[in-house]
């Protein structure tokens, strides 16, 4: 290397007219090696220096002057690498093994030069019975080392508030018959559990697609079809003869069909409600007077049928509001065996790190719960790498988001290998490495092996799952929070959560709000194809920033498991016991959800 560097230096310096002696060349080669500079870089440094000092020759004296003024300063400004700094960098399992072996080699080398005697050795000599130190043996043999925050977290500093949290394992919500219930999976977890998308493969969103190319005309067509389809269902259910035009003056009471919208860009209120009709009803909009309605619950984008007076054609005084009707439930052909154990399902939603640290301790605690309870199915919803995390927003991450996500998923899969539970991963629009569009395509995990991928199901957001004859509706988008800010009501007998969930089921959509909030990028053509409910699910999973709950709404068990972390402290997850093949009891439908709980992590 020195010979080639010397020849290169001579060639570079001769180009600029600086012939030099071999003694000077040797010193330049020495500095190139010390500072890790190429011959071209060293020559450029010298030429830049001589141009400011008006030096015409390269001699031993001028070189020493250059070395003192320029190279010594460059050497001081170069950061010193310390071995202890390597522990503050994100490292994988192999890196940790290499560091441990290097430390043991250095200790062995020091011991070989030490004088045998009492207290002269810092560590015991290696023997066949004790081939390595306890520290290294514990690290290298630990099955959870892959899950260690230092192995896949950009910051290994734990969150103090999370580590000092109280109420670990506390049950905060109960539903159903939970007395004496054992929240564990079957004796042979994963055996015979069928997890698949409810619809046919061609009717499911299975891959990424091009977005940001939709036209306003296409959006309008989607909204018009939604109004017409729901209008036909309402018309047949309530035996309505025909719908009138919303803007046509009439002295008698009329029945009109349309979509609720706001007369401005502000929040909807009782004085700003408009009813926008479909194309078949004129395609116009008219203000609505709600003063005569004793009870109502409305939000932008809701398709409704109203009955009232519109004497002038400029305002509809509503006297009756027809609510939507939900779709029927899934009819399963699976028969329940008399001695069959119920299915255990665990549900958790990200983020999986506290907001003040990229340490994955909450995820490790969740994996410990999975290993302890051994559920049959785990539904894990994003975000896994949260775009709203403080350190990500401030660009304080030292590795790619994709690598963090890959190691996070691999840790979950490997950490639950002995449990055998089936894992379902649902993406979120807050996953910074994934497509920022709704509906959202599923994750791609090319690094998983064939044996691992058999117990992993990757689904889009939203989706409808069929688990052993029981239907699950899943969406990681916070529709509860979005609709809570827009919904208005008066005289309603139910709470806000129940009203919003009922709207989702009666509007037959995982995101019925229109227009969506600014943070949701909606592709309406894909939403029409993949964002609608094909039927009313037996269990609807709707994670939200709002308070956790488990509710029975028109026969559907709706669960908000909360988020695994809430800011800097721990959050909650949910667990359910499902009785497959339970369609009816005594002629009436019985919910397949036997019991459910929301538990603090």
C-alpha cells in the first residue's frame, strides 16, 4: 500500500510542479496512513496550503511547517473512537457476539502477561468445565437477546416513566362471563386454527397500487353510487314508495334521500347542516332545519332519508329521520364440538415504544404476555415504527426505518416461536416506512422463512377476517377519534362511542366520514372496492386514542383495545375468548364472543 501511495503522491505532485525527495515522500505516506487519506486528497491539501503561503518548493522544512499547521489540526479534529461508544449504537446479535469475543481475547492476553498469584487475575482462567465467563455465557445463550432493545432500537435508553409505571396486569374493562375464566389458549395452540380473509383473493387488497391519480369526477361517482346503494336498502327496508327531489317546492310532506354535509369548511353544527342529493334526485343540496327532530345523530358523509316540509325549495324542515340498517351476520357451517375449548385471541395496537424513547420494552412485555398466556391468535395492529414519535420527527434515528421494522417483526415471530400462535399484522398510516394511503396494502416480509410465514398472515387496512368461522372486522385508522370531532347529536339515549359504532355498521363502511380528516389520504376508487363491510362482523376491532372499551352494538362486539403505550407510560391490550360455530341459541343469534377484557401492559 505504501509503495502505491508513494508513486501516486509523486505523480500527483508532479502535475502541480512540485518535485520532491524520497525522504519527504516517506513522511507524506506516513501521514496518509495515519489520517486515512488518499494520495489525491493529500496532494490537494498541500496545493491548497501552498497557494495561501506562496510556497514554490516541497522541502523537508516546508513539509514540517505544513504538517504542524494543517495535519496536526486535522488529526485533533478527528473524533476518537472509544470501545464503550459501540454499546450506544444499534447492533445486531452478531455485533454483540464479536464485541464479547474481543473483550475476552483482550482479557486473556492481559492474563498471559500477569504474574500468577492471589488476586493477580481479574477473571478466572478458562477451563474445560468453564469455557467462558458467566457474563458472556448469559448473553450468548439468552433466547431473548434478539428482542433486546440494544439489538434493534436506535436508542437503548429506557423510558423512566414506563419502567416505573403502576398497575401492571390490571384488568380495566370486562365483558361477558369472566368469572373463573382461564385466559389461555388451547393445549395445542395454533393447531387447526384457520385464519383467512373473508372475501375471495381477487376481492381483497393484496399488493401496493399507484395513488394520487384520482380525478374529481371519479370521486363524485363513488359518492353518488354510495348514496344510491344505501338509498335502495333504506327504501326497501322502510317500504318507501319513492324519493322526492330535495330542491323541489312542495306543500305536502316529502321523503328525500341524500348525504349530510356542512355549509362551510368549519365543524358541523345544527345550523350548518346541508342535505346533498344524488344525481337521480337532482344532485343539488338544501339546508336542513333540525328543530322539529326530537332525536338525531349526524355526521358529514352520512347517507340518510329524511321526511319533512320544503315549501319554498330552499330549506327542508325535517320531521322524521330514517336510520340505516346493518348488514346480516356471517352464517358459519362449522359445528361446535361438545368438549371443544374456546379460542383465545389477543389484540394489541401500536405504538410499541414510549414517546420519549425508541426502546421496545413495551413490545418485550407484550411478548412475555403471549408466552405466558399462549393465545391461539394474536392480532397486532400498527404503527410499528410510528411517524409521530418524537425522535423520528426530530430525525434522531441512526438507521433506516425499514431495518427497524424488519427486526421488530422478526423479534415478534422468533419470540413467539415456541408458543405456536398465529400472528396477524395490520399496517397503519402512521407506519413511516409504509404506503401513506387508505385503503392501505399489507406489509411485505421477504426475509421470513417458509416455516415462519405459515403462521403469519399479512392483511390490509381495513380488512375482514374469518377465524374458525368467526368474522373479525379490523382497521388501525382512528375512525372513532375522527368521527367524534365531527358528529353532532341531540336527545340521543346512547353514548357517543355507541352512536359512532352504530353509524359504521349501518353505513356499512370502515370509514364513513366524508370529507376525511387531513391526515387520511383517501383513494376513493380503492375505498369503494376494499373499504366497505361485506357483512356485519361478529367482532369489530377499532383501536383509538380515546378511552378503551368493549361494547355490544346491534349484536356486534366492538373492542377498542387502546394503545400499548400512551405517551411515556404503558397502555393496554385486549384479550377475547371466542366460541366458534355458535350461530344461534333458542332460535336467536348468540354472539360468538364469550368474554373479553382490556388489560394494562
